[in-house]
């Protein structure tokens, strides 16, 4: 579970930085942060499930 949350936070930070680098408005930054956060959370969920399946 912590992997999913950590990946979501990492994705949100990367998304916000990407939007800021592209000179986006506040709404753009929020949208990028949300989109990247969701995408990274899904990757984290898949990794978490993979680790649990391999361990047990």
C-alpha cells in the first residue's frame, strides 16, 4: 500500500514540475499533477501486486 501512495506522490511531483517547465497555469499544473499521480499510482499498484504474488 505504501508503494502505491509513494508512487502517486512521486507522479504528482513529476507532473507538476513538467507543467511548470512548460509554463502552464495553475490549472494546468493541477491537471498534470493529478494525471501523472493517477498513472504512477496504477504502476505502483501493479508493482505491489507483482511483489505480493512473487513473495507468496
